């Protein structure tokens, strides 16, 4: 039985990954111990604990027909890793500093770049 179906990658999941919590969609028959063992074997990390919750299905109407189908649902597992551990494949990239544009990279940076340029201020508006 395939225990881990897929990784859930959403904004909330990425915020949790920064704290060492990873979210997976798992088989509905899987237990917490089986999920922990599968994650440990697949990603070579130590598991602190596993929380499991069931997601309800939603009915969705198919356009231009009278048919309805169920979407979503399944079992979701939130896996807590021991401190200092992470899954490198799934972790979001570290935020880098702002990058300079090509034009800015070509010309050298100066402290007082505004002093070198002529600045003209034109006031517009109603007169009298």
C-alpha cells in the first residue's frame, strides 16, 4: 500500500515548513505509526509526532450537465520533525536579498547620485 500519496504545497504548508512541520495527503487506511515510518524511510529524518485529520469531500456541479461529482477529501497528515531537521527537497528556498536590475549592475553605485543629476521640479495646477 502506498501510504504517502502526495505532498501538500500551499502557502500555509510553506509557513509550517519553516517551523519543521510538513503536510502530506496520505492513504485513508494509514495509521500514525505507518505514516511516521514511511516519512522516515523516504526522507531519512527523525519524526517527533504525527497529527492526522480527515478532509471532507465537496460536491461540484459539472458545467452544462445535471451531473454532480465529489472532489477533494481524503486524509491529511501533519508530520513534526525533531528540531534542526528538515526535508531539503520540500523546504522553500531561503529568502535572498534584493537583486539589482541589469542597468543598475552596469553603472557603479555612488553615494550621492542625486547631486550629480539636474533635478527640475515643475508645479502644475490652477492659476488664479
